C-alpha cells in the first residue's frame, strides 16, 4: 500500500480536524442530554407562565385558545388549562430528569399539535424542540438525572 503525500497545509488541516473530532468525542453524552432537557423545558415553562396568574389560568390564555390557536375538537377553556398544566409539569420533570421519556413524549406531542394546528410556518423552531425530545426518548435522560439515580439504586 502506498502512502498518500498531502501538501503540508492539507496535512495540517487534516490533523486539526482529527484533533477537533477527538475533543468533541470526549464530551459526555450525559452533558448533551442535560442540555436537551433543560433548554426546551425553559421554553415551555416560560410559555406556561404567560398563561397563569398565581395558580389560576388567565382569561387571556383562554381567549388565546379561542381566538388565535383554535384547536379542533377541544374546548378553549379545557385546552388553556391543559396547556398551562403541561407547560409547567413536564418541563419541571425534564429539568430534574424524572419520568424523562414520558415527559419528552408529552412535550413532543404538544410540539406536533402546535406545529400542525397553530403555527405551521414555525417548523424550524419546532424541529429543534422535536429533535431534543426525540433524543431524550431514544437515549434517555443521561447520568445527571433522577431517573439514573433511581436506576442505580434499584440495581444495587
């Protein structure tokens, strides 16, 4: 087998890219999964906060579902209350990493409903959220989670 002689600049670039790849391969998947849990959770939590005043769903939130969101088959009052609950409950679970796959599935479903029925032109944003939720459903929450701590406890 003959060696390929690369120009010095190409060899340097190849070496740099190989070094970069090794550095990226060293990033723990659990850190990536933690980010996939926290950042989309923050988006949904903030959205949930706009729908409540204390423990009460606001009339403005109900009006939003009645006038702008207009989900089929769901009463706006019920939709506003379900959304306010889901946008607080599931993100909280994601942040601590408890029932992660279920929470990711719930928010993935909510994202699909938003994309299909409410804001179909926002697919780039929704695609990013969906990708994070799919990653969590497929790979789980990672080591930095209550799910992992519970699994470790059950194994011992």
